[in-house]
C-alpha cells in the first residue's frame, strides 16, 4: 500500500517486476520527479531573484555572483546527509519532510526581497535556499533502489531530468513576472511556489513508499567513501552536473554583465539552455543503457571542450549570437553527460560485485547498496563544481571584465575529465583502482 513500508523488493526478478514492481516503481518515480522538480526550483531561486535586484538594492554584479554561489555551496553540502537519510528514515518519509522544508527558504525570500534589506540577510536567505539542492541526492538514492539495473539509466535520467527542469521553469516564471508586472514584484514568483511546495509534500505523503531492504544501511556509505571509483565518478560529475548547475545559476548575470542585457532581455534567454539540458538528460541515460555510459561520457566531454572553444571565440569577438549558440550547446551536452555518468555508477558497482564472485540477488544487492551511497557523495561533489564555476565567473569579471579567463579554466577541466574517462573506463582492459585484477566489463560501464 502507498505510504507504507514495503518489506520485500526484488526488481531483478522479472516475474515480480512485471506483476508488481514496475507499477509501484513508476508511481514513486512520478512523485519523486515532482518533489525534486520543486526542490531544484527553490535551489535555483536566487538565479532569478538577482534579476529583480536593481540599483535600489545596492548589490553589484560581484555581490550577486556571491549570492548564487552561497546557494550552490549549501545545496552541494546537504546532498551528503540527504542521500543517507533515505536509508535512515525511508524514501517516502524523507520525501515528505524535505519537500515541506522548502517552505522555509521560500518564506524567507518573501520577507527579504525588498530594497533596504541588508546584504548579510540576503546571504543567509540565499544559503537557506540550498536545502533544495539536497532533494536531488535523496531522490536519486531512493529511485535507484526501485528499478532493475537494465532500466536504471532511463529511470535515473528521467528522475534527474524532471528535477533539473525546475531550473528553467522557475526562470520562466521569473520572466513572466518581469514581462507582465515588472522587476519590482519578485514576490509574485514566490506566490507561485509556496503552494507547489505544499502540494509536493502532500503528494509524497499520500503516494510514495518506503523500502525496508534499504533501511539503516550505513555500512554502504562507509564502504562507498573508501571506494576509489566513487571519487573518480565525482570528478566526472563535476564536469557534467557542475557545469549544468553552475551555468544555470550564472547565465543571466553573464548576459547582463558581459553583453549589457536588461533584466527582461536576460530572463528571456536564460531558461533556454537549462530547459534543453534538462530534457535531454533521460536521453543520455537511455544512450548509456544501450552503448555504455563510459563511451557516451567520453565523447560528451570532447564535445563540451569544442563548445567551450566556440564560447571563447564569441567572448573575444563579443558576438552574442555565437556566444548563445556555444553556451546553449554546453547546456545540452552537460545534460546528456549527466544522464550517462549516473548510469555508470550502478554499472560500476555491479561489475565489482561480479568481480568478487557474487551472483544473482547477492550481486544486485551489493551493487544497489554501494551505488545508492555513492550517488549522494558524487552528487555533492558535482554540486561543488557549480560553486567553482560561479566563483570562477566572479573572479574573471572582477579582473578582466569578461568571462574569458573562466572559460579557459573550464576548457582545461573538460580535457582532464576526457582523459580520466578514457584511462579508467574506456580503455580495454581498464583496471579497477585499488584492485589487483581488472574489473569485468568495464568497457560496458
């Protein structure tokens, strides 16, 4: 029954999956997407709020980059405890709590968004919005446990993509408010989201389930921390998700600062990249299911480096049209890579289970246990990549007046990720870090 603890859950059993599991898993997936979607919107709220902060607020461009950086930083850090909370409290229980907790940052922003509020207050309120970023980690950990390995790429991609799309949606809401009511009415954005937060919590309470087999599994977290693959995947996720969330938060400010766009002009463009990057994330997961996450991720980093080259050229030439083309390509590729990297995580730990001689349900349980714990750590580090992008933009604009220096740093980062993906997961045979023998089927990870 929805909302209760499910004592037996074996999605790798095809009969169980066909008769019971698929229906229950998809119901939980749908509600998880909605909760995560609202969480992402609240997390990225300040990428919109800064567009409303005109001269009367007394906050310059560098100060606005700090506000979105604080939200990014807190959102990355809370992903670690959020991912472990699913095992401690249950996926349904934590979804209800984490959804309703979003009332705090939304309500705080309602009271803070007016000229005369101190910058310290803005910093605190932006930091509190970071709790929305934690919803991703708990949601992904929870949904990972519901689906069989053969469908994880699609399910995790859909779950994450539906959550990620909260970024462009809140930006579209902001655009609608600026276009119709003007930049003096930021509270209208919050008036939309406060009821949605309540609806998300209510939906989770009435329709989601807790899985008893993943309860109180703190040992998986300790083992995942010691596993080198966890940290290698975290690095790759910095390149994909760190890019997505960092660019999503900074895009509007970059357009205003480097190309002199007005708040309305910036808002009319900022949602396009995050929207396309979110929509394509399930495609990255599906491609990874079919061709292997490592190969999709490897080629994706090469394409991201090429798109960064286009952005560098446009930045130097001050060509807005070419800049938008390259930047939106970066969003699309980061979304594609988000899907493929997250598919790699359960596949890597399933391969390790087989290398240890485990078979059947024992291998599936081992892979599910470690991959669920690793996802929280990987997601947290990936979020910190978004912080690095925002700080790099701030420093670049402070010192040179453009984002060129920041994009050069990003290009070097994609080159590192491309090389690591090839060396560890694409090259055949690929040795497992810290192991004496190669991990099996790494080429298919």
